[in-house]
C-alpha cells in the first residue's frame, strides 16, 4: 500500500508540469512548464545516476549550477526538474566565433574552477565527470553555468575503480574507463582538454595548443591522476603564472616557432633551419639582374621563407584565424596549409612585380 501511495504522490507531483518541447529526445530531456506559476523548467529522466548528488544540489544550491526544483524517484528512474538556463554553450560559441583569446579562455576556466571548488571540497568529493563545452552555458551577462550532472557521483575512496563507465569520449579521463576510481583529478583532466579546445577549437590529440598555457594543459591531461594538478586551486595558480606578464615569458611567447621552446633539441633544429634559409636567401643569384633587383629578390626570398615558417609553425595560434586550418578533419587542415602557403607565395610574387 505504501508503494502505491508513493507512486500516486509521484504522479501527482509530475502532473504539475506540462511538456512543451523536446530539448534532447535521445537523452530524455524536455522543456516543461509549471501549470500554476507558468515558469519554465528542464525535466530530465535518468536511468544511471547518483541520487546523493542531486539531493545535495537540491539542499545546497551552488552558484554556477542550475537550481534543482524537484527530484522524483520513479521505480528505477530519477526525474529531475531543474532551472532552465538561457544562453549559448561554449561549444556554440567556438563554432560561431572560433577559438577564444588566452585571456578569455583563462577567464572561463577561472569561473569553472570556482564552480567545482565547493563540489571537490565536499566530503566525500563530488566529481562532475562530464565537463565539455556543450555542458557549459554562458548567460547573457557573461556568467558561466555548469549543467548536466547526470554523470556526477560522490567519490568513494575505498573503490579502486569505477563500476559504471560513463563520460564523453575525448574528455573522459582514463579512470572513467575502469582503470581507477574517479576523483577531483578526473575533472581536472577534462579541464585540460577543455582549455585546449577553447584555445584551438580542437582536442589535444587533434591540434595541441603551443602557447604559454601548453605546460598547464599537458599536466592536466597526464594519464596518471597523481601527475595532474590535485586541486582546482593548484590549476588556477599555474594557469595565472603561465600567462603572467613577466618579461622573460613575454619574450619567449613572441619568438619565432621553435626558438621559444623549452626543449634544447627543438631550439637547435629551429636555429639551424633559420640559419639555412637566411644563408640561401642572402646568397641568391639571378642572371642579368641589376644590383637593385638582386637585393629585392633576396629580401623577398627571405620574407617568403620567414612568413611560410610562421604560418606552418602555427605562430601565435595563427591557424585559428583560417577556417580550413580550424577543421577537425586532418585532410582539410592539410589542404588549408597548402592553400595558405600558395597564397603567401603568390603575395610574394605580386610584391616582386611591384618593386621591380
């Protein structure tokens, strides 16, 4: 009798919400409207979930997360009615406007770390486990909101590995595939992937970011969780150190491709390359050319080599400016590099025609 009464109560609570649209039919996410107050909410039907996470969020609303309005347990499913967040996802922003500047990307990660801090500090820690651009909504006032806690769970320090494998391919840390148990470092792995995508428009395995935040991303996405930043505080400090306006870092960030690397062998190979094309350019010979024409040829040859090197070496993340080199398809990116190189060559020929 008690079970029947509970079922009737759940049906009554659910009946107060009228479905008005499907937001994601595959994941059973609907837009609903309360029949009495007229307010619009999101209704999610979950079959895999951690009820303690939603209970905590319901009792302790956190800034930067949707407010939980109601939780209704229905047999083996959980109905979650939560605040509707209006705005664009970071995924939509990247697709529409391209990668973010370093300062804007750092600002977004700062906000995300502030959202995750109370969750990770909770005992036991609450791990989101599905951080990605489509789950981060930027509202019209610039506030970042982390949504979709379907995969979130309370970390169990006694477990050696996750029993339910869940997450998004490309963003999920290795432990989410059963290699270990999820910890706050699991979210930090996803933040590293996210930061790379914010800066390049691509996952680290497709186009790795090569600017001042490269070291931060590399540490975030280490396979071994113990080799990553252990807290969002440590991640934030490292991120701000990397982009701080120190003179030495500023000089390194503006050096030509290869010369700003911290790896000695990369600097040596790059130096030999620059020495080679400078030597070739300065020793360029052309029959029947006057002294003035020879100087122009040599200067243009030097410019062409240098500009091509900057372009192919993705200097200051220049690929982000060109649609083809932003593509996730490697063949399209190669075509973009070839097309860009041809344009540079044509531009040099036009300059030669002008000056000669």
